[in-house]
C-alpha cells in the first residue's frame, strides 16, 4: 500500500486487471478546471473564509524530510485563480484548520519537517493576511480531528504522535488563546472521523488504534460534562473513511480502509436517536482518502480517493438519502486522493491538490463540480400585457413594473408579490405612459421615472412612485426631452441621466437629479452623442458608458463619468460597436457586455477591466441575442434570456456565463419566446421574467420564474429575522435569525475536512449589482456581526446569507449616504516624482472632489475641478495631483459634490 507518513514510491505495474462495476449515471453535472495552485500539495487543509475565498494551507509537496509546506494560498471564485498570502510560521501537513466565529482560522498540530510531531497552533487573520502563533497544545497530534463546538470552542481529538495513536482530547478557547485537556477517548485512534451532531455532541468513529489495529469502535463526546462514552460499534471496522451528517440527522459513513488492508466499498448510517448503525447502499468503487461533501440538495458527493493501494481514482458518485443508493456522476478531470473538497456559497464544490497516479504524483491542479440544473415555472400573469416596460425591485421585496405598451401606451403600474405570485395594479402615472424611459430606485425608497415616449411623443417629464402610498407624483422636469437614455444612481444619492435621443437625433447632454430639491442640473456632456447605450456604476464610483448608436451608426467607444469633477474622459474602445446590448458588473469588478446589434445581431462578448481601462474578448454567446436581458445570479454567473437572434427569430433560449471559465452554457429554456421583456432578481434568489413581445404582436402578459436548480428544501434555509437598516458606512452589519449553522459539515473531520456549516453574508447593490462578502467579527447559530462595512456605494442592497451552499431569502438593507464633516488635513508632501499629495480624515464613505488654482484671487467658479480622492481605509482619504509638476505653486480646496 502507499505509505503516507514517510517517503514512498509507487511500483510501475506492467498490467493490472480491475473489476469495474457497471454503474448508473446520475443527472448531468460537470467538472471544470481552474487556475493551478502555485505549489503542488497533498494532505493540506482548505477553509472557506467568510469573505467567500478559500484558504489552502500547508500540506506536503514531495516525499522526504523537507516536503512539508508553510506556503498558503487563496482561491477567488470570481476569477478562478489562486494568489499567495502570508505563510504559516511552521511548515506542516496532516494538520487541521478550523474557521472560528471571529473569522480567523485556527491551524493545529500536524507533522512538520523531519517528520516532527507538532504541538504548535497558529491563527490566520483574513484582514491582514498574516499568521500569529497561539497557545501550544498539550499533545503533538497529526491525523487528528478538530470540531468547532456550539460554544465556540474547538475540540481536538485523537491522532498519532508519529509513533502510536493517542487517546488525548483537548479544547481551544478563542477568547484566551489557550488549550486545556478534556476527558480522554476510551480508545486511542487516528485516521478516524468526528461529526458534530444536532444535539451538540460529537460522534467519533473508527480509525487506527494502537499497534495499527483497524477499529470499529465509536464514542460520543459530551461538551457539557467534558466526557466520552462508548456507543454502538460500526458494522465494519475502517479508517481513512468519510462521515457526513445528513439533513435527517443521520450520519453516513462511507468507504475507507478495513481489516487486513482491505479497501471498502460499503457504507452505513448512524441513527443518533437509537444509537445504531445500519448498512446502506454500497459505493460503486471501493476507496479511501476520498472526500465526501453534502450538496445543497441533500445528496452526498464522493470524489476521488485511492483504489487497490496503488492508483488514484477519478470517479465520483452521489448518495441519495431518499433511496439509500449511489449513482455515478461525471468523473474528475484528474485522478486524485489526499485532496480537499470545499462546498462554496454558489453550491459548487472546489477540489484542490492531492496525489495522482502518475509522475510528478503530487498535484497543483484544481477543479469545480457543478450540478445545478436551472428550470423555469410559470407564475401569475400581468393584469396588463406590456412590452418595452421597466421593472425594479422595491425595498419591500415586491417588483414594480411600469410603462411599456400593450395595445396602446398604458399609464397603469403593477406590483408583483413573490410570496403569492400575484400582480396588483398600483397608482396610475401621469408619466411615463410609454417606453424607452428609465426607472431608478432612490436612496429615500422612492422610484424616479424619467423621460421616454409618452402619448404625444418624446417627453421631458419625470415622476416619483412612493411604495408606501402606491401613488405617483410629478417631480421636476428634465432640461431636455429624451428617450433611450440611461439613468444611474450615484454614491452621493443623485441620479445621472446621460445621452439618449428618440430615433434620429442622438444626445450628448447629461444632467443630474437631486432628490432633496427635486430639480435637474446640467452636468458635463458626453464626449460622443449616443443612445441605446449602457451605463454601469463601477466600484470606484465612476460611471462607464459603453457603445450605443449615433444618428445612424453604432459606436465602439466608451467613456467614464467622474461625479467628483462632473466630467467625462475617454476610456478603451470596444472591439465591436453595438447597440441594444447588455452590460453586467461581475463580482470580480469587471463589466461584461454581451450581444446586441452591430452590423447585424451579434454573439460577441467583451469584458471591461476598470484597472486597465481596456476591453478583451471573452467566450461568445452560443446564440446571438438582441433585445435580451442579462442578470447576475447570486452564484456569480450571468443569466441571459431570450431576445432576437441573428436569423431574426425570437428565441426562448437561455444561457449562463461563467466568469471562471469565460464560457457560455445553455440552461433551461423559457416557456415563451420573447423580446423586450424584463428580468429581475428576487430576494428568494429566483429571476422573474415579465412580458415582452414576439414580433410586435401579440404583447405578452405572462411571467416566468427561473430557479438555478440547487434543489434544497426550504426548511434547510437560514432564516433572517432582523438586519441593520439603515446601515451607516463604517458600522457593523448585524443580522439575527435562525439556522445560521448548517445541517452538516463539509467533509470527514480530518485533514481533508472542509467544513462549510457556518454563515457567509453577501451584500449586493440593487441597481449596479456590485457584490461583496463581508468578513465577520462574530457569529453563532442565530446571529452574525460583520466587520465595519466600507468601500461599498450607498443605496439599497440585498443582504443574503449562505450556509452549506444554501441561501436565505434576502433582506433589503438601506446603506445611507454619509454626511461629510470638516476635513482634518494630514501629511501634505511633495513626492519624489514631483506630484503633490495630501490626506485627511472624514466620514466613512463620504465623497469628495478637489478644486485647484494657481491664483488665489480668482473666484471659485474659475478654479479647476479635479477628481482622484481615494478612501484608502475607513474614513482615511488621500489625494495625489500628478499635474503639480507643471506648476511652481498650486492651491487646493476640498469639496463634497
């Protein structure tokens, strides 16, 4: 067999006959490769952090005394790439890693360089990316288990000291950073599993005992008394197996190594109520050192492992608790054992590293498993058929649909209630009555409708919808009548309306709506007049306007609006000019522009990178789309629905863009082919598609719901009861509710354990879809507290909790616009390159611009307006003027735009 605690090699076998069973294939699923680990490794740990990234620590990169690693890496699902972070203070493998309620990661024990048994422990801080030593354990175990208890302490049990198995158990207290012994196991063991049961006790099963005896014994740890008691034994002695808590409270133990080095395919279930084990369906392949992951739908994914002690497996299979049977699913792209498997908030499973079957054996490859299968269902029909309308999610979770046209232009608006799936008419608007206008959710909760086509053609009218009263009232009129323009809520609470036209003449003008005064003011004009373009608020606070058309042609140009200076600057041009396209801000901060009309309807797709100001082509749509919709899903993928194809046909086709692979895949099609419809992400994670038309007639009243297909039961969801709203930037987001600790850990409780039974909270802005996961300072089964929130634009956002890949119904948070205070100037200095720099403190998230002049006698209206103030840390602002080199003396004045 392979020897894992010392140098090892694999004998080349001339031929090996394997008895391969005939297995039934499960539903469609896929594995896709990601970026490579910077360092190949096995027997490492993988920990899902509260910011949504995965921390891979330590492990071994080769045989020999110097093979153990201190290097640590982070996986970012938004890019599919790995980056190095701070190294551990001690190289180690066969250790454990546990995410603590304070958001830090505890790494404990393991085997170090020269096969040294380690008693040291250390903490990773995701805020600083650094490691610090914490208290030493009383023992020096490897192949032990670590379990986060409901009281926040960590139970480390069993393991080997490098010579023999140990029966010791101890507790780590995060509050004091100290270790204390607790009652000893009844039987010394290593390579066992530890499973936290719903009643708070810990089930330890199997393992290798003294003198390398394979164990069937099982015991339970009671945190209340700090004691262990023996319970009924496994039917089959085993070690290097997996144990997974199922939604019904039973524990599934699968595979492993048995007596006389006999690899096992059998599986059994533990019933905590009766304390008994019963056999269940056998795996299709005998395996050990595999991983087992509870999926959101309640099935268990077993992947990889070793077979016949010489070869790693690529096979994967699914256990269905309802039938007690295993079915094959798609195989890993790379055979591996001693790897990790981590369930991500998206419901995907990240497999990393491990040992393979061919040279160089130890792997740097990683891959993602995705079993989602999106479906559509019909929901309540509109009261008024419409196309060319607008839809917006309100703070109360309902969807407002307004305007558009049916048989005629219609002023009646409607509300969709996701709880009942029904529509009700709401206030009748004096404007907009037609199409090509904009709807914008303001920071005060009202909705601004502006411009468009009315009963008598192009209009400059604007109106406000108040969800509290269900009524529309007129507000200040635009300075210029326009349609096919864009409207963007800025971080300062104002609304930027840019360009537009109404058919023949495109506009370059732009104006700002101030909700406080209900008035419009002209701001800097676009460099290029355009309509049917897109506008996207970027994470840096600037607005990207892309493509669109002039009077007769499509533009490939793009430009940026700076709210601080009120001016536009050219940025990189697209490869393909287009109009009637979509633009989606991805979770990685890039902007995805898809489809539209060019010299015909196009399937080309491009990505804009705000860091470089450039566009790059990415995977093309499988079908060209125009008059379609694009929606960012909670899992980070983009859903494109329906529209007109290059052949002129209206399609019901739907496809998904994966930012990790840059590829599009088809998903379930709409029941009704449509164009000029709307798509809105609901708080429950589903997407509501409404109305539209086929070829101008008929106009549809139908509506459909897209479900990404994770398949979980509503009873397994975390439930949000209260959330901090309004939330001042610089404050902690506090959420209360229930089931914030999930139904199961992610894997087997040893060095391959990748538990994900804890809450991750995502903020997603309603309009530009900017998304971030929040680091935590503390969480429990019914509460979550984040670090202070900053570097996120004010406005309404969805707060969504993910536990075991299962999302809660989101709550809407109003992130308030900060009020600037008097600036306190610090550190003015001239840099070595001749630039001038100064810093100041102020309200977290406040927005500022700079006025500059070389002549103090000039009135402020004649000073030059600059942008470029950056919030470098919460409430700490910095400004750098690279143009200071062109003048002997310049004066500056900070202002709040």
